[in-house]
């Protein structure tokens, strides 16, 4: 599976409550399960009026179908070309 970063523009995202985030997570899990293909939600970050999600799927179309089924915006979907961090410094 490929890894994708999804940018979701959601006005007031930083003000979402823990309850609301739980509901969103449940909706996402249900949408992922309904796809019938390999799909993995890795994590999400809330920052300002955006939510940045890291998901794994075979292609962008599957990412966008998950968003459609969940009722989530997917303003930008970008395949990750490489990952690095402190652990890769040697």
C-alpha cells in the first residue's frame, strides 16, 4: 500500500471537542471498513482550520472514496515520496 497525506479544510477544526473527534474517528473507521479493500488510517493532526491525515491505500481513488463515504473533505491528496527523521541521520 502507498502512504498518502490528506489535507482537509474544516473551518473551526481546532475547536472540535474530544467527543466530536471520537465521532469523526468512528465515521472514518466505518467508511474504511465499507471499502472492501486494504485501507489503513495511520493518524491525523488538527491544526488551525485544517486536519492533516495520514492514510494508506493502493491508490488516490480509494482515498477519495473513503472521504466521500465518510462525508469528509479531501482538499488535497498527496502520495508520500519518502519518509525520514532523526532515526535516518545515522
